[in-house]
């Protein structure tokens, strides 16, 4: 079932890329494996997945040693500063940097472990009160401040669009993130690239790809409904 789901999503990504005149190789599918047991991750791995997204530091800590070393772990959930030290040398990318204080802690802990860490700035593009992320208005200043820190590298932007019935409703938000990334690119800031746009989830990833997503975060579409028990 998991391998069929992955194939189906890859086909959909290809369709969306075709529609937008993009190369499907530009888009990375992240299997969002939060709350899922290791055998399910192994199944996704056998089906070709190498990028896995987790929401909680503890789950990365538990799963990292139990799974193959060539997996790229993505921290996609809200990251507390006191937990940074546990994952700074274990993850390929932190998607959810939403404040300078968090960025400073990532920089500090990476320095201690002689590591370099790639990060995305999380933008709350729809300005939902229930979500983390910097505002669009403050994003550029945050990027400029983060760019000065050692050991961390800003690679792009991430957003969590509103949960909607019709994915078309989120098109404007994905477009705004793309526009923001273009504005930041024009500033030519040292230590900043806007090569990654992490946006789109199970219900709206196809629209996100059409609007420029380079990473889509799909959990339910791959693993089925989440189990919180």
C-alpha cells in the first residue's frame, strides 16, 4: 500500500510539473512519518523514499539510530530552543526556523558539534493565529539577521498553508511565498539561497508544485490517517 501511494504521488508531482513547465527532478517528496512506527518507514524506504519529516525531536532521536544512514531527516515541526542540541547533527534540514533566537541557538549548538546546518525560514503567510512562523513583512529582516550567524545556512522558505477543502484556495499563499523568495533573492544576501520552497501537504501539494514548491511534505497520502494514541 505505501509503495503504491508513493508511486501515485510521484505521478501527480510529474503531472503538476508538466502543467507548470518544470522538471520533476526539482521536487523532493518528503514522507512525513510523525507518529508512524519504524516498520512503516522501512516500507517507504524500500519504495525509494530517502527524505523523512518529523514533528518532534524525540521521534527523530528514536528513529535515527534504527534506520539506514542514508536517510535525510527533516525537522518540520515547531522546534524548542532547549531541544536543538539533540538534533543539530542529525538532521539534513530544519524547516521551521521562525525567530532569531532559535536561529542563534542552532548556530551555537552546531558550532559546539563542529557541524553546519541548513535551515528554512518558516513564514506564516496566511497569518493564522494558531500557526507558528514569521510574518511576510518581517521575513526579509529575519533572513538578513540569520545570514550573519556562523554554522547555519539559509536555504529557502517554508509555509504551512491553511487546511482547506479546495486546494485552489491555497494557490494565492503558495504564490506569495514564491514572490517573497524572489524578493529575497534580489537582495543578494551572503550565506542565503532561496533554492528550497517547502510548501504543500497531502491535500494541496499538486497546487504547491504548480506554484514553485521544491519540497512537498506528505504524510496521510503515504502512510494513511495518523494515529495519535
